[in-house]
């Protein structure tokens, strides 16, 4: 029942002699070092797995999100910067409705604010205007209201018009800032513009 050192039992199962096992599984020192390193790495992963739980991963994620939020809020609230945005909404109703709002999105107050909005034809004829003067707009605040809203009646909604926005203010450093924006309106019944300094 043997053929070339292979031994089979009565049920044709391969039997291997103990001496041949010892001879064929002899490992070199390099192979033993690799095997030991693999065992050490597997043990390290098992130890880490015991240390790192899903609760710890969730807490670490929460801490990272809090750090990102702290960085953003520092930029938004603490770092000194000047930033002004004018938001203007145009709608066609029983005429032309124009509403504006001034946002001081910076972290410092602006002063001596002069704000004018003109509704004019494409040829430059001023059909109506509105405006406000404010002594100051504090940081992270807005100005809106009836003084920056106008309804222009008596002009067709089928023509195009121009909204001209003029903003002047004194920044924190005492420099006078001038901004002028123009927007052509009339193609759509509702349009919104956000102009930033």
C-alpha cells in the first residue's frame, strides 16, 4: 500500500509519517522571523481592537466636529474683518416691487452708512428711488424695513429695467468705502441679487 514514501490506509486515506512531517516543515531563520512578526502583528491588532470601541470612535468624531465648529466660529465671530452684503429682491406684482436688506456680516461695526437704490429704464431715466442713512450698523446685524422697499406702479412689466444700488460706508479703519452694483431685471417675474463688498 505504499508508493514512493506515500502511505495509504485501507480506506485510501493518505497517511503521512511523522519523520516526513518534521523534514518538510523545517523553517529557515528568516521564515521563523516572518512568522513571529506576523504573530506579533496579529496580537497587536487584537490588543488595539480591545482598546478601540465604537463609542470611542463616535466620541473622537464628535470632538473633531466640535474643533471644526470652533475654528469656524473663531473666524466668523472673533477674527476682525469687514464684510457687507446687500440682498435685493425684485418681483413683478401690480407693478415692480423692489426690497433690499443690508447685512453687516463682518465682525466690526460700520458707520456713516448711505444706501440708495434707483429703479430706472434701460436708457437711464430714474423711475423711482429709495434709500436710508444710518449712523452705524453693528457687527453681525442687518437693516431692512419700509425705507428700503418700493413699489413702482404705472410702468409695464413687459420691458426690462435696471436696478442701480449705491452703498457708501466708513469701515473700522476709518476708510470710506464706495460700492455700486447694477442689475438688469424684467426677464423674470422674480429675481434675487446678493452683492458683497
